[in-house]
């Protein structure tokens, strides 16, 4: 438990009066009615020293390299994770094709600039080579590490923060009347797409025996913070109940630094007066608490799909298109709902066995078949390639595993940066070719 050093003065109107006020605040912001179609994509990648891939890049070098990046044409924002991972967050786009196009362009630009500093990006679900190690000195991550240690799972917490990377797909909530069904489908798709996207079979130089070491790591942090929502008739109310029952991880000091909370004090306990500090919680405290909750589908006014492994080209564009198609296209969504019903909730099997599980493979096959038919034309080629991969009961992590077994984990990490750079060049050349054809057509 923290001490009164975390005290801060707050306006009286900011203080949460009771549980009903806290529940209302969270529930009212959980989802906002909006037409489906717009998409936001976020992709994380491990930063690699190309001359020494087995060593983590020091924080001063990470920040210096990123500080030189110009504004990106696609509008992506670049942020850093505590292990030095680089995250590109694209702005909302009208559709998944536009979202992929913008993020691809920005990723190529960032990769090119980092290469000038001898650095590469490896979009993999987990770091296959380097031990988990926090390089960011920020107080938030120091406090998170201490909180995880107080709960007895520091190793999983540090691994989550420093050695995992994800592809995140953000989708509009849709009409209010369809929220419950939409959330149920988004969560039912989770085990299937965990298996399909699995690209993290190794951690810190060793095979884990799990297809998605990233998903396994997050699950080890506990259902109260990282488990799925119930999937009942009122998603907003369920999100509020989840948030209030979750343990408080951090509070802010008067100086704005993060202070760890030791043990399992829920936010509801704090509202009732048994909190981690000797003052009443505020709306600001509640908003900060929400940033420490990581269910597979998080409600932020929209649906935030958090269960996909980061993967290199062509897989992350394919996975983006598949997730969007299966949720936003009515025909594909009906097929996906029927296909995933038998395997909804099979998170552990998906994480451990992947597509070797016969029922998960059957569901994935049905989902990919309809995705190929209904995906946008501009992304149909990578979706088709992914469907063929699924047909072989394979996943994006298989190539990494093969390289690691034949040449070692450091070679596998380095290969991921080189393969991605080669693909970026091919995409760039294709874009120039297409632009030349378009200009010639316009001229005639």
C-alpha cells in the first residue's frame, strides 16, 4: 500500500461521491454510437541494433533516433514502449485499405530513418532473442514493475512491458442496438485470431512451447486486469463493473509522477474508503486507472482489439483486413459468428496450440474463406496468402522459428528487420509503378 506522499489537492467537484458516480462515468464513455467503417491501426515493433542484435538498444540511443523523425505523411504518431519498442499509431482512416496504406508508408519512412542510425524494426509478437529488460526510466513503468512484483508476477509484468509487441485494430462501436452482439463477436473472434496471428513462439532465446508467447504473457497478469468482458447484454455496464473491480496499479503524486500500489486494492474499495491513499478518489484517478486495464477488447468509445500479435509483411495488413472484414461486413460477420461460436472462450488453447487445435483450425478456415471473398480488393492478395497459410495449419511465427532453429535467435530477430525492409522497398517500387501507370492513363 502506498503512503500519503501520493496525496494531492483536487477540486471538490472532481471527487467521486460514490460507486454510482464512478460507474456512470465509466459506462457513459464506454461506447459511442457511430457508423462502422472507419479504422485506426497501431503497430508495435522491436527496435534492433543491426550490428549487435543480441543487445538491447540503450534508452538514450532510442530517444535520440526517434527525435530526428520528421512528421509522417500518413499522420502516424510515434511513441516508445518501456523495452524500447517503437509504436506507430495511425489516425482514423475511412476504411481499412486507407489505414493500411497510410501505416505502410509511415512505417517505411521510420524504418529508413532508423536504418541511417544502424537500427532496424522487427514487428514480431515477442522478442525471440533478448532477455526482458526495461530501458525506459519513466516513473510509470518503474511503478508498474513494482506493482507487479507486489503481486508475485514481476517476471510476466516486465516481459509484457519490454518484450511483447502487438497489432491493434480500432473499430467504431456501431449503432447502440448492436453493441452487445458486436462485442460478443469481437471477443469470440479473439481465440481464432490469436491462433491465426501467432508470431511469438520464442522469448529470450528459448522456445516457449506456446504459439503466442505474447498472449500467454498477458494472460499471466490475471483476469481482473487482462481477462475478457462477460459479453452480456450491456457492454457499457460490464466495462464499468470490470474497471471498478480491477486492482489499482498506480496513483499520481503531487508532482505528477506515478506511485505504485502494492497488493490488490480495487478501485471500488477506494471509492468505499479503503483506498491506497488517505483521500477520496477523483475522476482524474479513475481515468488514469482505466489506462492500466488491458482486456482483449477494450472499450474506449470504440472497440480496441488488443489480441493480435505483431507480424511482418504481408501478415499485419492481412490481419488488419481480416479483423475489419469479419466485424464490419454484415455477410462476413454472420459467417464469423457461426464459425466462432464453438470455440468462443478458448483463449488458452489458441495461445498454446494455435491452429493445431482442430476446432480452432476449422473456425479459422471458415473465417478466412469468407474474408477472402469479402475483403477490400486492394488487400485481397495478402488476405489470400494468409488463408493459404491457415490452410497449412501454419502461422506467421513459423518462419521465425525455422530461422532460430537453423541460425539462432539473434539471426531470427535480425532477419525480421531485413525481411521487413526488403518488403518496404518492394511496396515503394510498386507504388511508383502504379503512380506512373495512373499518370500515363490520365495523360491519354
